């Protein structure tokens, strides 16, 4: 019986073609490098075959396949899935698959912050993607992070500072307005972008398993780029008007922390709700415009009567902006004992927002 092999057999480091096979000892020794073999061992032997190393299937013992040893030797027995196979290049790894079981969340879930920390690289990927997309194909580029607060400051200075003569507690009005706009811009950007981030990433939600919190948190981290640029602009304005912060600057970390906590609260609640009710993203511009005038950006908080300050403090942004001005401008007139109401609202809102988001995230793939 004569075997005819026409296919090319690729080895790990070289590729050669097997010639027409016959039963002569001379032809057999060209491949085996040993004494002539019997007809039962006439199949060619491919040592270190790449297919045998990379495939999860065991090597076949047919004449047209690449086996690791002759078919009737103990080396080429068909092994089970949890066994290892041996080739001329070395021992193969086990083919036993790893099974991951994903169970639905029952009851009230945890906050998910530990899982989010384990996937912090993914949060950074989403943040960098948000920054690149935001300034892609822009002539000015990241200069918009400077132009937007500057243009808004100019409008407020003319409208409220010159025409309406709004008091600024002894601080130049452009600097007074810019100090509030830097914090407000980050809040609006984080809330607006996070509200639509889940609905705009439908393919990721339906096809990839990852912590859903990474999407809104990635947007908030990306927004810190604009905040840092705007804060640098504010420092330049402080030097321009000759205002130097004193010991009050120690309150700045508290103001930044309260700002981030407030933005996280609105982002989590609105993004999780917008997946099922798309009216949220349509009503959001009106909501932010109303909240702009309910926050002491264009006017000082001292214009609000004391009887209403406790209700006014339910909006955490009122305390955020007042503390910003106290830390950078030394304006302590806007501080009020009702500030702890804003802190309590921000902490409670952030905690409940995390629970609500985690409770709803198993329904995102079906509702998006």
C-alpha cells in the first residue's frame, strides 16, 4: 500500500513538503532518520507542529494529518479534555476551560466601589476617550476650556456688574463671577455628559461585561481636565487683579470634594434614569438653566434672606460656590450655618445614587 501526501506540513521553525511516499527504507529514513519502518508506521511524523501546539484539539492520527508520534505508540492516545498532550517541542498546557458564572444581583447591592477600583484602568480609558472625542476636529481645540468661562464672565460682567449693579462683596466683579463659573462649568459638564453616556454606549452594555460605573466615572474624570484649565485661568485672574489668597486657601480641598460629590450625585441618578426614560436628557438643559440662577454665581448668597437660607442650602452648589469664594477671595460674608445642610444632602445623594445605579444596572442591557 502506498501513501500519497500532497499537503504542506508546517513545522514550528521550518516548512517543508512531504514527497510521494513509498515503502522503501531509503525514503522512510529521510523523514525518520532511523532504520526503515514497517508499513503500519508509514505516516509522516511532524515534530513540533505549530497546529498541534496552538490548537486545543488533540493531534489526529490519520495519514494526511500532522501527528506528534506514530499512531500506534502510547504517546498519541486520544486524551480527555482535562489532560495534557505532549509534542516534540515540549509539554502542552491543560485544555480544561475556565468557567465563569455570572449571577444576578439579589436584594440591595453593595456600592461597587471596590470593583470600580479594580477596573480603574478602564475608567482611565473612558476618560481619555472622552477628552479626545470632545476636542477632535476642533480648530481651537482645548482652548475652548478657556474661552467658555471667559466669554460667560464677560457677559455676566456687562449684564449684572455694569447694568444691574449687582454687589460683589468688595471683590472685582469679573473675578467674582469667574470664581463661581469655574465650579459651575465642571458641574454642568459632568452632569450633562454622564446623563447620556449609558445610552450612547449601547454596544458596550449589551456585549461586554464590565462595571457600568466605569462609564459615568470616566466622564467625570475626563471633565477634570477642563476644571484644571479653568482653575489655572482663575489663578491668572487673581494675579491680574492683585488678589492673594490667605489662610482661607485651606478650605479649597473641602470645596473641591463637595463639588465632586455633588456632581457624582446628579450624574448617577440622571444617567440611570435616562436609560429607561429618555425625556431626562431633553429636560436637562432647562434644569441646568434654572439651577444656574438658583446658585450664587451672578450674585452673592448674601442677597438671599436668612429665612430662606436653610431651604437655599438644599442646593449643594450654593455652598460649593460660597466656599470657593471664601477660599480664593477671602469672602466670608456668604458663609452661613446652613452649609451643613448642603453637605448632608451631597453625602446622602451620593450614597443613594450609588445604590440606585447598582440596583438598575442589571436592566441597562434590556432597556437601552
